[in-house]
């Protein structure tokens, strides 16, 4: 940008002065002086035009598409603005959470009947993990609502290996294993298992929804379309299946199809008006409204 | 004096919301406050991404979503430099001043990135500076109706100002004329800025009048 310098037309405009001029925050005298200078000084006028193009409020369709892509990528890479806590604290918290979950299961094994009124099933493990931590924006079937935390929380680690062994010991079926891998963030493995589960023509909507989540999260070539098909399959089996509608809205949002996303938010709220998920959807709707 | 809200630049702080300028300063002071930064991200992340993207395109560079994300992160890092001093020491008060500040920061980060990349390649002859990009863009802009760029180079600007019937706003009107015909800004783009305090139709009238003046001087 421009720096202060002397020209035959007076002193060039600083960045702050350009901003204040555009904002209409200058006194009439200073404003007029700026205009006299801007008419004569090509460089300052070019700088003014550059700032005007940069800051303009309108977002054209090409920009909107790119913006959606960048937003999806930001989400997919689990990026965050700044470390919200010191990294060591974050990792300590994540580790403690998983050690805690693992400890609960070890205790449960030792004191059967006390914690789970019986042997914890593979689904119990999955549910316990989901109650502790929300792995991504999308909604898995029967997932209790937990606010999204902007920290990396789906990393593999020894605790997951331990739990994976427990899952195997509990003869987890392909669907449960798929769900477990989804939470772990191993989407390819999750999709593999969930595809096996979805092969059954009587597979319930839950299976298709979770398979769709796997594709949505993996976000490889053609995965968004695969995800869409799976969510639609879930809705074909149960047209009022809220998680699939929720996930379709995320998919459309990522694709830059705002109108479709909004339509699905509304549809979701018709089916679920009270849960934390519904509140999250409402927040999105109001944010969108304020942007209009 | 501030008319930003009237022109669509969202004005915060009118109700119980913390103003954008205060939020920026507080984020600079409390670098690890998760709630504050969440609010910052909700308000400005989209804008930062747009600014990064526009600067990449302005430099005639191709940026994929990955690169955009990387550079947006670099913008955050630059804001955090020196314990967030650049944010905590921010002196603006309005939303517009915050957006202008973020825009400049984004532009600086992207320009530095491409400069460093070109330097790394040791192909100095191929460096595209902001000025070069600006001139390339200028060349590609097509003027409407008249080849005004060349005409204006003959005409004494002072005379154009003097011939403007609206004496009080003569310099502003000529500036608008130049922004439109020389810099290639659209009427809509100009009308978005409160500094001009004009609607699109008012700008159209100004341009029409000045075009007529020019034609008269050219003896058409």
C-alpha cells in the first residue's frame, strides 16, 4: 500500500486517511483536500480503488463458490484461528478425556453390572465416546448433542487402540466398527465397514446416514455426491429422519448451495425444535439472515 | 459523522454486542481467551477469507482452497505477532476501520507470500508486484462510450473541475468520474462507500453530466 511521500500535489494519503475518506469520517476541509489530491495523484487514486475493490460488500457468485470451498477445507483440516488454549493443555485435556473413557470401560469390566448393569456392548462404547466429544459438525445416528469444540479431538492414539481392541472383543459388527472409526477420524476404514453394513437391503436409515457422514468427512473426489446419495437413501427409508436432513444441509452449505441448505435447516427444525442440534441450526439461520 | 451502517457495512455495538473495534483490541490483549476468539472468528473469518482471496486474484495468481486456508492462517499469525500488539494497539473505533485494517493485513500477508515465493524461485524477472498487477488490470479495463483515459490525459483536470456545474462537489464528482473510467470501478462499487454519500442513480447522473461536459469541450 501507499506510504507517505511528497509530490507536486501535496502529501500522499496514508492508509488510514484512505479508510477514513471511504468511511466518510473526515471533516469537510480534509475531505476536500483529499479529493483534490486524489484527482491529481494516480498512485493514491489507484490505492483508493484497490481498497474499494478489496473491501466491497458484494460477493459475486465466483467468489461465493470459492469461499464455500475454502470454508469446507478449513473445516476439513480442523483449522482454528489461534490456539484457544496452550497446546499442551489441549492435548492434556484430550488425553485425559480418552484415558477417562478407557478407565470407565476397564472399571466396567471389573465391576460388571455396576456401571452398565451388564457387559458394555460395542454400541455402549460408541455412545460413551459420543457423549464425551463431538468429532465433527455432521450428525451421526443416535448422536447426543455436544457443542463443537474448535480443538483437534479426533486424533488416533493409544487410547483408541485400546478401545478398538475392546470393540473387537465385544464382537462389534461392521456398523458399530464403522461408527467407531468415524469417531476416531479414520474415515476410509469407517467407510469400508459401513459399506459392508449397507450391503444389507434391509439396512436401516442409520447405516446410510453414518456412511454418508463418512463420505462427507473424507471429502475426496466424488465423496460429496456419494454422501448425498447415502443421505437420500436414509430419507427414502424414513423421510423424517432428522440426522440425514441435518447432514444434507451441511453438504449443501459446503457446496455453496445456500438456498438448499436453508431449506433443509427449516425442514430440520420442523422435526426437531428443542434439542441442542436444533439450537445450532437456529444459530446458523439467524447468522444467514443477518448477512442478507 | 459515521454513516457506515447506512451503507450496509454492518455496525456492531449498537445493542449489547461488543463493538468490532473493542473486540479486536480485547483479542489482542487476551490471546488465549477461547470465547473472545470464537466471537472474532464468527464476525471476521469470512471477511478475512474474502480479502485473502481477492488479493490472490488481484495478483493474477491462482489460489486453491488449501492455499487460501494457509494464507488466512498466516493472517491470524500476523495479527498475533508481538503478543498481539498490532491488535491491542488498534486505534480505530468503527466497524469500517476494523474491516479496512483486516483488509490491509490480509493484503500484506498475501503480497509477502508471493514475493517470497518468487524470490525463492530466483526468477526476479517474473515477479508480479502489486503495482504491476494494478497496471495489468488497468490495461484490461474497458472504458465505456469514450476513450476517456486518453482524453483525460489531454485535458487539464482543473478545467474539468471548473466546468462542473455542481461547484460544491466538483472535486468529488471528478474523482468519481476518474474512479469509474480510469480505475474501472462500477457505479455500484462506488455507491457502497459512505465517503461518497451517493446512491447509484446519483452517481449515474454525475457521470452523465461530466461526459456531456467532456463531449462539449471536444466539440462533439
